[in-house]
C-alpha cells in the first residue's frame, strides 16, 4: 500500500485522485494547495486531508510518495521539499520550462536518491505500449520512420495557452517522448515549421496552433510529428512506424463501434473519443500502477528525470528552430 | 442506495458481486448458497455475509433486491421466496427452461407486484443500444432485415452443455431477445437448421454447436441468427440492420487497436476480445445501473418477465423446428 | 481465335459484345435476333453482321461458339439449333425456368457433345475466386458456415420482374451457385422466408423483394443467403465463410477510395459500385477468357450444364419452401 | 482523332503505346528512337512505324502530338524539334534536371505556342482527383495540413538511381506537385531530412532512400511528404488533408478485397497493388484522355510547363536543404 499526497488541485489533480482512490494498492492521504479551499474541494470528493503546505502534510501524516501536478513553475520548489523529505515523486510533464531548473531538479532527486517518475502517460496506453513492444521484438524489421499525429479536439482557453510554455513544451513534448522511446534514440537534429491557423488569439498570445516537426535520429531513423489544436472529428492520436519488414499503425478510438451506410455515404462512424481524459484513461491508470509497483519492488520507474529532460530539450529546440528558421543540431 | 442479496456463487455471481461493489448506489449485503463455503468464497472477496438460505438472509439483514444467478432449475423456487418477501428481482436468463414454470414465475411476480428484470445484458451494451436507438429514430428508414452473428471463442465443458437446456435456450436466446427488441416485434415463424461440427462430444450430449435461425416478424421483417460454439479468432459478436434508408453494422471489439502490414499480409489486427465477461463488461454494469435507477425511481425495468418469456418461447421453437425439420408458427 | 455469334441484343448482349471486341482471342461474327433492327444496333456499335436467324448466320459465316443471352424462354430452342450444328455454347443463367426443359437442353448438349458453359459469372470475380481458392487450400480449416449477402441497388422495372421467373430463379440462383461451388456440395435441405417490403408492385406481380434462404449441405455445413431488391448505398455483395480455423470475408467495392471525417461523422466513404455491370465487369471478362481458353485447349468449361441445373433446382425449392412454409428436402 | 508519335521506347513508352492503342480517339503513328531496333520492338507490338529521328517521322507521316518519354537529358533537344514543328507535347516528368534548361524548354514552347502538358499522372487518379475536388469545394473547411506518404515497393536498379537525378527529382517531385495542386499554393520554405537505410548501394551512388520533407505555403498551410524506396507490403500511396472542418484520407488499393481472420490475427488483407503501373493505370489513361480532349477543344492542358518548373524548383530545394542542413526559402 502506497500512501500518496498530491500537489495541485486542478483537472490533473482530480484525475489522479480518482485513480488513486480506485487503486487497491494506493491511499490518498492528502491534497496540498496553498489555496486551501481548492484542496478541500478534492478531499471532499475523494477523501484524505487538505493541507496548505507540504510541512503541514508531513506533520499530520505518514506518506510514501507525492504526485506533483501543480503549475509547472512550482515544480522545482516542490521537488526540492519532497526529495529532501526522502519521498518518491511522480511529476507531471514538463518538469520545468527551463533546462537549468530541470537540471536542479535532477540534482536534488539524485542527491536524495528518491524514486522519480515523469508523467509521460501515453507510454502506458495499451495500444502504444503494444506498438513499441512489437518494434522492439523486430516485428517490422529495422526501423526506418516514425510518424506521430496528435491533434486536440479543441484549443484550450487563451489563459491556458499563455501559461503553457508554448505548444511544443505543452503538447509536442508527449510526441517527442514517444518518438525517443519507440526508436530508443535521442534526436541529433530537430526542425519545426508552424503556423497559427486555428485561432488568431493563439497567435496574439505568441504561440502557434498547427505544427510539423522532423527529428533525425543518430541511426538515420526519421520521425515526423504533426500537431493541431483543433480536429473537429475528435481527439486524433495515431502512430505509424515503418521499417524494413513492414509497418505498424495504431487506430483511433471510439466509444460506439457502429458504422452507418446511407444513400449519401457508407461506413460512416461516430466521432473519436473526445478528450485526453477519455482517450488516455487507461494510460493514467497504468502509469500509477507501474509507479506503485516500482516503489514496492524497488525497481526504478521506467520513465525518469532523464526522459523528462530529454523531451524538454527537444521541445525547446522545436521553438528555437521555428524562431530561427533552421534545423537545430543537438 | 440499493441493498442486494445474490443467489448463486458461480462465474456470474462473481461478476455481479464485482459490479455491485463498484457501484456507489449499491451495497452487497449477502450471498446465498446452500453450499455455504461457496457463498463464503465470494463474501471473503467482496464483503457482505454468506447465508445458506434466503430466510437466514432476511433474518440478519435488510435487503431491497435479489440477484438470481443460481442454476436455472432453482429460479422458480427462489423467485417464489423473494417475491413473497416483496423484494425486487434481477433474474439471469433463462428464467426457466419450461414455459409453464416461467408462467408460474410471472404469476408470482405479478401477484406480489415486485419489480422484475431479466438479465438480457446485451441490450445495455453501448454500441448495441446506440444501434437500436438509431433504428428507432429512423436512421435507416423502414427496417427490412436484421442479421445477428454470435460465435463463442470456445465451447464450454460438456457438463455445462448437458445442464444448459440446449444451445438455443442457452445462447441463441440472447440473439432472439435482441432481434425482438430491435424490431419491436415478436416472430410469427421460426426456422432453425443446425449441425454438430465443432465438437463431437456436444453431439453425443444431444446438442448442436453450429446453427442458423430465421425469424419472420408480423411486419414481414426477416431476421437471421448464426451461432457457433467456436470462433478461433475470438468472441465474434456482430449485428447488421438493413432498411429502406440504409444499413447499420456493429464492429467487433479488440483490446489493442493496432494493425500490422508485412510482406505476407496487410492491416492484420489482434484477436477479438476473447470472452463475454470482457466483451460485455460495460453491458453488465449498465444493466445493474438501470436496475438500481428503476428501483429508485419506481419506473419498471425496461426488460421484464414478458421479454424473458417471449425469448424462451422462440428458443424452444428453434429446438422444435430443428427436431421436426419444419418452420414453427407462433 | 474463337469466332462468336450472339443470340439476343439486350443489356447482356451489349456487355458480351464489348468484351468479345476487346478480347484479342475472340471475334464477333454475328448478332442474331428475329427483330433484325435490334441486332443491327449492336453490330453497328461493335462490328459483325446482324442476322434474323441462326441458319442465316451459319450460311454466311463460320462460327465456333454461340453466346446465348436472349430471353430465357428461347434458350431451349436455341440450344437445340446450336448443339445440332456442333458449336460450343455459353448460355446465360438460368438455362430455363423448368427442370424438364433444362434436362432436354442437357440431353441435346450431351448427345451432340458440344462444350457448354453456363453464365455464373460471379465465380470469375477475382476476389470471390480467391476466397474459394483459400477455402479449398484449407486456410480456414474445416468449413462450417457460408453467408452470402446480395442486395441490388434498385429494383428492376415491373415488366422485368414479371418475366424474370421470380426472385429466386433470377437472382438468388447466383448465390446458390456460389454456395455450392464454395462448399463443393449440393444442399439436402432448403428453407426460404421472404417478404415484399421494397415495392408493392413487386408483390402485386406475385414476387418478393426481400428474402432469406438457409441451405443445409450433406456434411452439415450451413449456408445463409440474404437478398434485397434495394440497397440505397449501392450494390451490396459480400461473402463470409467461417470454419474451424478462421474466417474469410470479401469487402464491397468502390470507385473512389476516400474517407471523410467531419464534426458529424468519421471515416465516411463514397457509395458502393452501383450496378452489376460495374461491380462484376472483371468477372465477365474472365468468364469469356476461360470459355475461350477451354475451347482452345479442349478442356471442358469449369461451370457446366449440371451446375446450371443444380442451381435452378435449389432456386425452385426456395419458391416451393416459401409457398408451403416448410423446409424442402432435396 | 489525335495522331501521336512517341520518343523513347522504355517502360514508359510501352505503357503510353498501350494506352494510345486502346484509346478510340488516338492513333499511334510512330515510335522514335535513334536505336531503331528498340523502337521497332514497340511498333511490332502496338503498330505504327519505327523511326530513327523526328525528321524521318515528319517526312513519312502526319502527326498532331508527341509524347516525350525518352531519357531526361534528351528532353530539351526533342522539345526544341517538336515545338519548332508546331506539334503538341506531352512530356514526362521531370522536364529537365536543370532549371535553366527547363526555362529554355518553356521559352521554346511559348515562342512556338504549342500545347504542352507535363506527365504528372497522379493528378488524374480518380481518388486523388476526388480528394482535391472535395478540398476545393470546402468539404474540410479551410485547409491546414497536407500529408503525403509515397513509398515504392522496392528500389530500382542502381543504374537507374545513378541516372535519376536523385530521389527528390525522380520521386518526391510527384508529391511536391500534388501538394502544390491540392493547396493551390507554391511553397515559401522547404526542409528535407533524409537517410540511406534501405540499400547501401544507393548511398554509395550518392543518393538517399528514406526522406521526409516539410513544405510551408504562403497561407501557413503545412505539408509533409515521406518517401521510402522499399515498402515490403506493396506500393504505399496515401494522402491525408486536414482542415478546419475535417479530414480526407485516401486508402491504398488492392486487387483482391478479402480479409482473413485466424487464431493468429484478424482482418488480415492481401498486399497492396505492387507497382506504379498497376496502381496508377487509370491515371495514365485519364491523363492521355485529357491531353487529347484539350487538343481537340483548344483548351490548354490543366498541368503545364509552369507546374513542371515549380515542382522541379522545389525538388532541387529538397536536395539543397539536405546538403546544407537548413530550410531553403523560395
């Protein structure tokens, strides 16, 4: 049984509370937010105690691990406190928006030898995990290309965009992590082209909403990522891997598996699952399950601070490539 | 909050206990089995108390409803006890293997005015429910044909076959209920052709394992059902409805949505979900949820004793048609 | 080079003229129709000479084979003339609507030892031929079930219906032939249920437009055929075969392979190929090609008078089953 | 009736001869090749006369148009001769490998006012043409992204590679033309990353076999192209367009539409059509048909010298981008 406290009480906090509550090997001990009523909203719903600070939490209860899903700019301070207290950490992505601060996080975690996992939940999606396993088993021979399509159903509010660290650190970072994980490599060259085609407000906020990124791996493997903030037909999440022996492709998910043929069209299907909470529900459960089992078995989590740092470094290079109009060598 | 007791502690009992335990509006009070250790196995796992009889259960606890998933030949006696006690009943299909005894059940239920639901769970599958809703909304115009494919991944043990009441009362009965529910009609003519092609032991036990049934509805709508005890590629469950304005088709379900293309074949996908517990997991949850909400709102359950009787009558006619080699008029 | 004359100058005559004209091993010598201007319409378009009678044709030209696609009730007389003249015959289905007259045709053909092929073109469709080849090769183990869906895009004119010999002899006969060919068996039991749901005029003409047929083969293999005179989404032609080792399914054909996803629906595709001339274009070409190569190599055609007789016998049994409301033993 | 002569007698020459021979509005007058026996091989097969030079051809026969599918380095000289003679020209892509020489071709064609079409056959594929028409009609709203996948079934011989002008001018040029045609725009920025992963020999010949290209259009629309010289599952040709109102995707083509489900995999399909001659057969026929009808109606061909020049310019920029490791502004 792992006893959890949780930093942050937004959408991700709510999700993690739900999952912990359902997991028979986890217990929700406390939710921490300097804005105590916000923390209380979650504990009223899921149990545990609300605390205004980590110190309060430590004084009142015994915890094993902290989930960090507070705003990104608070991560470093929280990681500092938690790692000094010797507790395990599951930190939402990105760890931070600055590589220097990420390096400080890594130094803290390593100095205090606390287990650390970064929340790249998509690795734990059963279909994506199966794809990667089959690549590793050689089911498509030698890997040549990876293509990732990741399009949101609708753009977030402009206030979210403004605090997000930009499209690449907020969203492309997931695809970057998957590209690295699937290929087993770290890019040597990054090129990004992007536009603002979905919502002018995003452009005014200094961000883009439509992007294509090319990663070149040391082996010569090429990766393509395309992102859009708005796909009217649902949350479009596909991966295609192509190799000397063939191809693997994931399919999008729907709640209703029904096709309709009429005098206008044939085989028309319902919209895709509409949001990441729905589409990736299983992945978050699996992520927590693996975190728990890694703590219980003393095996380091499979996705760690170095993975978090690497994906951030590449995401930052996407932004730089876009600004400078050139490929960035890493 | 509905307080449940449950009769029977086999596979279906285990499933219902799981679902009740997870449902925030339900409480598992007791499991009843004359073989007390078998009941205790479930209560050890899911909570509640084990009882050897319904009387014991009533003496020790306050219940609102009983779930009947004991062997079919015990249903009448249990329904008699529970309805006399004035408790609501959710009874697994078939209610009984004899129409006369089903009529006795119906008489008891109606005399004591207890809410009664029969466990035709497939109606509650989100995809099948959506298909039926779209038929009702006229999305394919006037209905002409219904085609149901229902093939098990593997035959049950011969002992199960021997006690099952035969393939039609055990399995086809689900498809018959769906055909009636989707068309909103009761067949006037039933024809069944069948063989034993999967397992000789099934034939020796006097049953068939491969069957095709044609139902004709009063409106002229035609229904086809095909059943097999063994589909090596998984649990094959498909419905196609065809009308003056088009067609609706359900797709089979897989856990992993991945396709593989090689020099041998393209777009190959993993096997289908392998068993009814997996494939119809959501439907059982929805069934219990509707049962609870019907009790809480005093609205009669949408699938009742008459539905159970009708499906049995048609299933028995399938057997008669096969034995006599002719269409049976109903 | 095979020199052809052709009886009949309707839609099928036009199609066969086209195919013969394109085939480098065939020559269109004459088109025969007592209504000479009708024959001339074809020869003006495709070449060859128009004749009012077979005798005229024989006097003026040297022919190797006759294609018979005149009205069904003229087949016997034509087969009689052509077989006496010792020429090969490709006869459209059905050979005749009466088994007695078909037997006379067979006797003539066998007496005069002329090569005879019946126009079950669907056997020559590349996809259907591949399906049957894979069944024969054991790709799905021991065969258990065959399901054939055959739905026209729109009903023919009532005048066509009136002269068609009824839905089973006109249309189901194709599916019956495929069922026999794929299973390698001849049914021992036939049951048909049918309605008039598409067009009242068809019912007034004494025919049905919506039908389901079950065939039982000596081995116990079960076949289902469903037919409709009107599928608004196009010409729906599917075959599914199911066996101890798996399943094969054919897919419908479209001219444009494009899918459309919007805020209303996903993966919507264009309508199916709309008519048999389009859908089965390749099959007719292959049929003629095989007929020619069988004549050139002196190997009897793969689909002969016995196949034509068998399919008719089963089609007639469908009608009898419908009229008498019982299964017909063959 | 258009009277054609044809320069070159390789694979493309054979294909064009076939198509012209089948087209009722075209006549094959002559095949021109300084290597006369090579030209004779085609005329023996398809008719017409073999000539060693265009002058010979003009002296002996009256022609309306020339098809130029000789080696690329001969195009300029041939275009010079044919345009001076005032005949229409259908020229295979690329017009030339040098922009300067392409400009000379354009000058000649415009000076002599001869109709000129460049052989971007893929625009005439019915599925691709339908996709573009639906984009133009606004079926996916405002266009945001275009993704083109174009992978050959197997690499050509090294000798072909050596004379091909490189992967981008030989192959990517088709995808570039489609991207420009579908978007109605000309790229302002080109970035290409590429590797040699398929065949070391290609790398030794100074070329690449695996490439990803990003095009940015003036409107901000982004295009991705991925190319590989070897897809073991067949000729992989897909286009996806994504916009504010939805998405259109083309599907790959197969000769046999059959899916196979077993205990190992479900829905496995045959390999894709294996080569461009098969996959794009219809497109070549349509291309010739449009060329003929443009000549007969005096409407300029829809794909002209400027399209040929633009695609080459972008293809050359791909190579430059790869060599210099940066985005090229156009």
